C-alpha cells in the first residue's frame, strides 16, 4: 500500500488529509463567526452612542422657544420647501374641477394627453386625468405647516367635492423638503391641524426629502415647476 500510495500521489492519504482539513476548517468557523459578530456589534454600539450624543448635543430643536414658528437653528439648514395637492381619476376632467371649485391648478392633464419631461421630450400618454395645486414659488417660508395652511384655506371649503372627483382614483399631498443637515430628528414638522386637513380631503401623503450641499449664492434649491 505504501508503494501504491507513493505512485498514485498518495490519493488515499490525501483523502484523509482533506477530510481532516475540512473538519478543522468547519470546527474553527463558528469561532470566526462569533468574532465577526462581536466586531459588528461593537461597531453598532459605537455608532448608536455617537448618534445619541449628536442628538443630545448638536441637533437643533424644530420648534422655537415660544412654540410658534421654527427654531432659527433648525430653519437655517432648510434649503427648499413645497407642498403639492393633487386629485386624479381615470375619467377626471381638470376643467370640471376648476369650474366647480373656482380654483385654477398649477398643472393638469386629461387621460390620453401626451406627457413630457422637463426638457419637453414626449413620453407615454397620461393614463388618467389629474389636477394639481401647490405652493412652489408662492411662499417664502420654510415652515411646512404654513404651506399646508395655504393649501387648506383653499381646498377644505371644497373637501367633499375633491373627494368626489377622486372617487376611483386618489387625492394626495406631496411634501418636498431639502436640507443641508439631514440627521436624526430633522425633517418636516407637521401639526394636528395639518393632518386633520389631509384626512378631511381623504388624501394620502408622501415625502420627498433630500440632503443637499450649500447652494451657490443666488441659486435656489427649490427646482422650478
């Protein structure tokens, strides 16, 4: 057997050595995994502690000391705010919405209208009609609550009408918010009255939140409609 093994490159012995190597590797793997888990856990704890310290020491409180308006430190890092309300449905006629409510939309479309991107390039046709009214370019305030109040003053008197036009489709609020300081605790601040108005219109709500660099002087962070 010894001569046979030597002539055949020690196949049998290699098989034994291989199985021992596999057993040795498998036997040490749990130790490697435990060590890796311990390292990851320590990193997570360190990150959590640093985050908590940052929140306690650095994060500016959103509200001002008197509870009205925004804290100047919070307001200072906000670069763009806008809120848009839309109502849509497969057969919605935007002209009918305007005729009934007396409100003119910032943008609208009927089903079948050709969609275009910002560059004016045609895209696929609209699959439903929609009517949209927003605050972009209309308010200087960075307080999202003021943007909701602006819209609610105009929309809530016609809440039932908008819900009816949205039957088979939806009513929706989109909140656009940009900041140079996007950490735990920062973001759009809403009050109960804002949420009550959204509910009265039967609307959903989404948030487009972005962290941006400091803008070049004279350039606005809020994109044009």
